[in-house]
C-alpha cells in the first residue's frame, strides 16, 4: 500500500484471502524436508537445513501488502520468518551472482533479481498473523517478496539457487513479466519490450 492507503493500479481488496496455485498441495514430511542454498555461493559449497535446524532459526517480522497479478490485493499481512538478508549472511552469494531462482516442491520456480531477493522485506515465512502457515498457503516455508506480484512469493519453498545469469521461472516462461513490479503494472512479458515511460 502507498502511505495514503492506495493499492497498485488495477488491484482490488477481496473479502477473504484466496488460495491460488498451480497443481496439488504437497504433503509436508518433516523427516524428508530440507532447504538448500545452492548454485553460485561465495564458498562454492551448498547450504542445507533440516526442518529442525530451520525451525530453530531466529525469526523477524514484516508487515506488508500482497498483490496477485489476477488483481486481488491483501493489505497489512503480518508475516514472520527468516529474512532473506539473514540467509544471505549465512550462505553468501558469489560476487558475480545477479539473480536467484526460488524453487518449490514439484518444480515450481520463480526468478528474482538479487536486489529483490536482498530487499529488506523479503522473507522466508513460516507464520502469518501469528500462526503457522496453513498447508494451502505454503507450509512449512514460503517466500514472501511483498514488492513484487505474488507469483514470485513461492509457496512450499525448498531451494534458493544463486545465478550468475538470469533465467526465467515457471510463470515468467509462460507469458508473465520477468520483474513483476505491481506499481508499474508489470504483468505480462510482452511489456518487457516497451519500458515504462
Ligand atoms: N509453489 C507455488 N507457489 C506459488 C504458486 C504456485 O502455483 N506454486 N502460485 C503463486 C501465486 S500466482 C500466488 S497469487 C500466491 C498465492 O498465495 P496464497 O495461495 O497464499 O494466497 O502464491 C504464489 N506461490
Ligand atoms: Mo497470483
């Protein structure tokens, strides 16, 4: 939301929070779950957390709006989880990393510029409004990138891959915008040919 309470252009506030995703809701099996930080890490080796390790990580809070490209926006969601900047301190990207691919269960993915990943409000969330995320909203961990359209807020997160060259994720390959700034209404990939005035 803008300071005066406005939503980005073309967005509306629905009565309740929709559940939206492609494919089935994965079953969370703590003993099989891990979270990996891979690709172009500074050390050259991968970071990996088990569920017990991840759940013991220090958590921060971010309150932000949530904007889906199908035009619903949810205002003032209180998220809690591990800041992306915290993760990047623990497993730093190589100096030449420019983007990240965020990977979910079943191969869903979304790409981010490293600057969007390292934004102050980008969070690997386990909680919303003080409660653990529901399965359909991405439990146990989902990405939250509040300043971009919500297809970048990957549910059922399993890996962060640092990239030295950009690659398009699941929706970015299927006609959605590579960057996805809702204030610039960057909805579709054809808009990439005509930069905003
Ligand atoms: N793994 C995964 N994450 C996903 C999606 C998906 O299909 N798979 N859909 C995205 C889209 S388009 C939106 S709008 C939000 C919806 O989040 P919600 O269901 O918690 O409202 O999840 C995003 N994260
Ligand atoms: Mo969406």
